[in-house]
């Protein structure tokens, strides 16, 4: 297969590229390095089946050529990280909506299959855990920048499904739940790389709010092992899938586990949301997926637990210069 990965120099995209190359696919990456980095893909450059273009997907000529060359597109290019989203909502909305719009438009010309990376954030503040794919979205006010991310991704989903229904474009939507692992940066606020670096550098470990909020962290390789077979499954076309671990952990427990595993003397400090993000910031209390759909389709069964995830991230940051 010839595969195009938008956002291929990002954390998830680079792992996906590596996996596809490993099984002999030809991989084309387009990335503007806004949140991705060359460091993530430098080890792939020697492979003759690997090609990368440093450009924005908003460069339509470049995007059109790449889409034409490939059989399938994994559309991962997006604004990521709650911190970044709260700080730059214009960029979030424009990148997420316009980027997906042009990818779908070009893919539609020759009906190339598109896998759209969406997010568990679309469930918003819903307290009906575990979340099922057909559940309602419960989002906060438009005055709160955080929700622009969920809304922009929901528009992406609507648009992809509209292309499928109206024009017969093969699309698969995957909602990723807190994907984590080596190469994820803490720069945009993600909790595991942030806390691991704090622990390794003996700085205070920052827990936001009361730390009772939960997340279901999913190892990046488990995510890759699910989205590739979903992309290849003929009946997955036109469907939405939760892709995440169904085991939740509170952020407070996570902080203690990271401190213990890193053998860190750091103290654990609690920071109110208003100070961590901005006035009136809203977080979700629990986030757990129902993954029976992906399990039924492709036997999805995330194998790396939170301990394994933390070990791998500690290992990564310990040896990173
Ligand atoms: N969080 C935290 N300390 C940090 C960064 C994040 O306690 O230094 C919390 C954050 O408020 C959220 C959870 O960890 O409740 C997960 O945050 P992240 O940004 O990784 O992902 P989200 O699930 O919010 O998209």
C-alpha cells in the first residue's frame, strides 16, 4: 500500500509511519512541524520507502499531489493539546476544520479511503460512562475555548460522514482516548510526559484540580494495532470507533504512580484549574470508552497497562538528551 499520513511527524503519526514501513508499505508524510518534529522521523529517513514533505496541508497543490500518489490517507494533522487549544483557539478551529475539509475534497476526487483521527473529547462533559459511539455529545458554552476542540472535531466527523453518505467516499472515524507513549511531548500540556519530566527532574509534580478526574490512557502501539486493521476492514467504512483502553485511573493516582516508578523525591502539588488553564476552565470528571465495537470488528484488546506505559515514557525521557 501507498499511505499518506498527514501530521506524520507528530507523536502518533511517526509511530504509525514506523509500523507501516516495517511491514513493507510505502509511506508519505506531510507535516508543517507546528507540533510535530523532525526528531520523531529522523530514524526513518534512510528507508527508501519513506518520503516526507515539510509543508502545511493548506498548501493545496502539494496536498493534491500527495493524495493522488497514495491509496489511503490517515488524516492526523490537527491542533493538539488542551493547553495549546485554550491559548490559540483560532488556530485550533481553522486547522481542524479547514484541514479536514481539503483532505476530504481531494480524497473524494478519486475515492481514496480516509481514516479521520477524532477524539474522546467529543463526548465532552457527559457523565454516562463508559462512552458508546452513538452517545450524545455534552459540550460547554462557546465562551469556553476548550470546547472549540471538541466542536471542530465533531464537524470533521459530520463532514466525513456526509462525504460517505452523499458521495460514497470511504471514510473510517476513530475516536482516540488519551494516546500516550514515547515521543509524546509535554509542551502542549499532556499529563503523562509533563509529570514524568517533573518527576525525573525532581520538580513539583502538578496535579490540576482535586486529582479525582479520571482518564483511560492508551499506549500508542495499541492504538496503531487497532486503526490499521480498522482501515482495512471493509465493513468499517462509514463507521465511528472508540479506540482506547477501558481501564481508568485518577490523575492523583497517576501522579503517585509516576513518582514511585521514577523513584523521585518530587512533592505532589495541587493547582486549581483556573490557574493551570484559565478562568472558568471546565474539565471532565471521568473518561472511559466502551470498546466493544472495535473489539467486535478487529479484536481490539489493548495490551499495555498504565504501569507499562509509565515505564516506557520514563525510559524515553531518561535517555533523551
Ligand atoms: N493534568 C494535570 N497536570 C498537568 C497536566 C494535566 O493534572 O500537568 C490533568 C488535566 O487537567 C486533565 C488530565 O490531567 O484532567 C489529562 O490532561 P491532558 O491534557 O493530558 O488530556 P485531556 O484528557 O485533558 O485531553
